[in-house]
C-alpha cells in the first residue's frame, strides 16, 4: 500500500487486534495504581488531541470566512 509522507499507513484489523491483546496482557500484569495512572494519562492525551484538532478546524473555518 502506498501512502504519502504526511499520512501514517492504515493498520489492518488484525494488527490492531494484536496490539490491543498485547496491551491487555501488559495491563493484567500491572498494579491497580499503575493501571489507573496509565488510563488517566491516556485520557488526558486523548482529550488534548481532541482540543488541538478542534482548534485547527476552527482556525481553518475562520480563515475561509475572511
């Protein structure tokens, strides 16, 4: 599959499933406090990504209106 340098390659469902299984196994071997810390950290990064994306979309919309 060809892709541009600006876009990452698309992962197959099998690859994603394997990655999730590895993460699930990793989480099973962690303490509760470590798992909670990782989940909160992941949620914070996810939220920050949504905010950044929203800001980019709003800036593009503002540029197209002016």
